[in-house]
C-alpha cells in the first residue's frame, strides 16, 4: 500500500492514475484516520455545502459521513491533471438506516503540496435514490 506522500507532483498520466487509485482504496477503507493522512494539516475542503479546514475537521466529517452512509462503496476515475492538480469523477453507493440505497455522482478538484499531500479538495455531489438491485458497487466488486 502506497503512503499519501509516495506519489508527488508534478503528475504524469501514470502517477495521476496511481494517486486516484490510492484515494479510492483509502476511502473504501472507511477509516477516517487513514484517509486524513492524505491531506495537509491545514487542508481546505468544500464538500457539497460544507467547508472544512484541517485534519481534525476532516476526521470528524468522515466519522459523521460513514455513520450515516452505511455500506459505502466508491469508484473514482481520473478526469484530467496538470502539474499539481487532479480532477476526478466519482460514483459511490450507500444505504441509510431504513435500508434505502443511494448512488452519489460527483466531481472533485484536488490541489497538492510538493509533499504529495492534498492541500485543497472541492467536491460537488448529487445523490439519487436507487433500488438495491440497481447497485453497481459492492464489497464483492
């Protein structure tokens, strides 16, 4: 498993794809401590309408997220990249306490420090209710 700083800018197609895969793997762990290690101490986030700054806020956000979004499973795909920025599109699925499944569609823009840690993340996300038989992503995939 690569650490968050193993893949650093400037990005190539190969390293950008590896960075996206590392992010997907970390988020699918649903471990706020592990995920937060990929961000600078003062990282700035916009997630939907929520604005966060710093690792402690990121960890708390992720704890709340995965307490609500049960059986979370994510897919990220490289959209574009430059020297220290990567854009991805993603989909993830989750269910709420009542058993209603959702598919979230979105885009993220990432900016990285020279260390390879993400210093900025802007995410736009929309949720669509789905039936369980419509799921594309599961632990088995």
